[in-house]
């Protein structure tokens, strides 16, 4: 029963906090692949609602904020962030909420269909109401339907993956993904999360949004990741210069040593949230010349086609 539910949780990741990183099938040795999976698992174990995104604890002082609702959503986000179902004690540990509060909220969320309870294991995972919300949100974005044919064409041409994503906290979340027929490709799915500060998609997004949102995001990252801020600042400036010159930015081995990519911002005028698009894969397939002279310009042209179609031009 749990396996069936886990198959459906991918779609909800674009709406709810997930922290889930899909396996990257890049032809690595088993030991190297296992080490990457262990790293991702450690990141998931530490996953909590993003400070840059707002939590019940972080915004409860606002008079308009309903604390009980915020705490309930924090719980849903934390459960969505895990690889496995969670019991109340683990939810207490990850949220910092009192045991009695967690018990009442998980029961309520279960009764409302946002969580599913396994009585044999005494654990919760996402319920049908949460999954339905995720599917509805993703399928309701018209830009996905417009972009996918262009994305698939570029994926087949390049031999690597092309993905469209939007921001959630300090991460970019995949809402559409196209892969080539090649066996060697980056296996990230809808709902997968990648960090803004070390990926081509994220840096393209950061340099494309308006000044107020960019400042808020940068301030939040500087506050929560002060030790790495000098590196982030250098990457942001490099990406800014590249985008000013070419319309795209290039990242080689920054997020993962084995992954290289280009990214471009996707601005819209129809009320769709700001997005970014990326084309990337195994570094041994993508040298700097290929990215800079071929895939980057093609990605920029793709974004022009998508936005023109979306705007009815």
C-alpha cells in the first residue's frame, strides 16, 4: 500500500516542500552512485521548511497569520520532504512543535485527506487531497503545454535533459522535464528540487526576477548560509555578466562535479509566476564550447518561442 502511494507523490513536489533529489543515471560506477545517494539522503534527513519561504514560527507575529493553519502546512511540507513515511515523534523533531500539537494536527490532516495514516507502522505520508492539489496546480500552468514540444525537440537534438522550473524558497522545483532517448541522461523528474545558488536554472532565475524579490532572496541566503556567501556572490556576479552578454548563464560542475548545464530566464506577461529553463547533463558530454556556442543560444531561442506563443504574438 505504501509503495502505491509513494509512486504518486512526485507530482506534489512542485507545490509542497520535498527536498527529494531523484537518482542521476549518468553511467557512474555503483560505488560512486551509492555515495551520491547517501549524500542526498543526509540532505533529506535534515530537510525542514525553508526559512526564506516562511514558516508558522517565522511569521506567527503577523496579525493576519493563522498559526494553527501555518503549523499544519508546515507538517505537510516536512512529510513531503522525506523519503519515507513519518511518525509523530519524527515530525516533532523536524518541526519543533509540541507533541500534543503535532498529534492533533496530523489527526486533523488525516481526517481531511491531506495525510494518509498507516496504522501498522504508525506513520503518515501524503494523502489524496495533497496529491490532487499538486496535480491540479501543475496541470493548470499553460506554459507547460506550450514549452514541452520545444523542450523535447531540444532534448532530442542535444542528447541531454531540458527542464522548466519555478522557485520554492531557496530551491528551484521542476514543473516540466524532457529527456532524449539516450541512456546517459540526468534523471530528475517533476517535483525534483535543485539549489538556486549553484545551478544554471537557479542563477538564471535569480538574475531575471525583479529587484525586490532578488534582494529578499539574496538577503535570506546570506543570513542562512553565511560561510558560503562569498562563493555564492561570485557565482551570482559571473552569471549576471554572462546573461547580460548572451542571454544565458553556464554552470560546469558547481552543483555536482558530474553535471554541466546552461540556464535562461523565462519572463511572462500573463500572470504566470517567473520561471527558468535549463539544458544540461553529464559533464563528459558537454564541454564549455558546446554549452556556450550551441546549447546556450538554442535555449535562449526556445524561451523566445515559448514567451511569444504564451503572449499570443
